[in-house]
DNA sequence: CATTGATACCTCGTAATCCTATGCATAGGA
DNA sequence: TCCTATGCATAGGATTACGAGGTATCAATG
C-alpha cells in the first residue's frame, strides 16, 4: 500500500454536493485547504479524464456566457471509491502520524 | 507543494535514536505502523543511497557474524531535514483530513 | 547433506503521479 | 489595447514506488 496520491479522492469529494467543472474543482480544493493544497491544471485535467475513463465521474458539456464548459458529476461507483479512499487515507495518515509523532 | 513521499522522513525518523542498517529500518517502519506501511527493498535502498548523496545520512560498514552490514547514521543536516519534513507532513495531512472529514 | 527461510544488499524496467511549460480561446478591467 | 482571470488541453521531464531478479550467508529442517 503505502502512499497513494490524494488528488482523485479530493476531486470526488469536491463533486459530492454538486457537479462542477475542472477549474472550479481546483479552486475548491485550494480554498478548502486554506491554500495548502494547490493542484495545477497539468495535473488536474489528466486526473479528471482518468476518473472518467474509470467510470467514477461522468461529464456533460454546457454553455455558459457563450463559453462551453465541461461539467463533471460523480457516479455511484465514484461514491463507492470515495468511501474506500477516505478509509485508506485515514489508515495511512494515522500510521505516518503515529510514527512521526503528533505533538 | 502537495504531497511528497514520506519514506525519506520515515527513514530519518528511524535513525534518530541509533544507527541502523537498511533491512532493520524497513522492519522498524513496518512494526511501528502496525503493518500498514511496508516499503519494499527496491524502494528502500535507492532512497537510502539518495539520502546519503544528499548528506542526510552517512554510512559505515561493519561485520557481524561473518556478514558485512552497512550501517546508516543520521547527520546534523538530516536532523534539520527531519524537522522540516515533520512540519510539512503535519500541514499537508491536516489539510487533506480537513477536506475529507475526520469523522 | 541438501533444501528452505530469514537475513542482507543491490539494480533494472516499468508504472503512476505531479510539475512546468506551452498552446488555444474568451471576458472583463486597467 | 493589453493584461489577468477563466477554461480546457497536451507534451516533456522528474520523482517515487513497485515487482522481479540477482548475490550471498546463516540457521533450522528434513
């Protein structure tokens, strides 16, 4: 096991409430972590495409203010994956924190 | 920033009390995380060599029971790096946990 | 005595993840 | 008019980790 990237998990989490598009997802992650986490576009979009290929999110295009945006929605499988990832994160982070000391 | 591998940090942590050799370092990490973290040799040795190149650990050879072992000792720089890494881990893990929910 | 398992070290090829840089395009403000 | 923010996307490279393989010693088992 060991560490796995948290980006897919964070993306899925950002989509639980409502669908969103790539740019906004990245902003939400940054905001909600108070600027600590800041994934770049070159990282975000490939991750998003991969999640779509795997069936964890699905996308649809919409046009807002003359611009077309690709919105992503989490699927049932995606919610399942999120639950697993959450549990895994908890286990791994606790393990590392246990060793490094929490004080 | 975002996530960075925790292995170098865990190695340095394993060496704070006393010098050790590769195999034992891996075992300690596994034990102290109750089996959750389990880095393989193909991961551990390159990481150890890299830390030595960077001056974070230094090594010396010793012969025990007819077998030669390479022992690693953390350096002053290594302790500095450990302190920084610890702080970084705390910041990043708190950020992710904040988003994913700790419940 | 031979084989197996644990100890101990190491390298190579591959996969995954992320970054930087770059490209394209539109909208709004300086 | 130009710059910034928005919005999507790809290419190239670095880093990290894993699996598989190789070498060797020692103790226990058969």
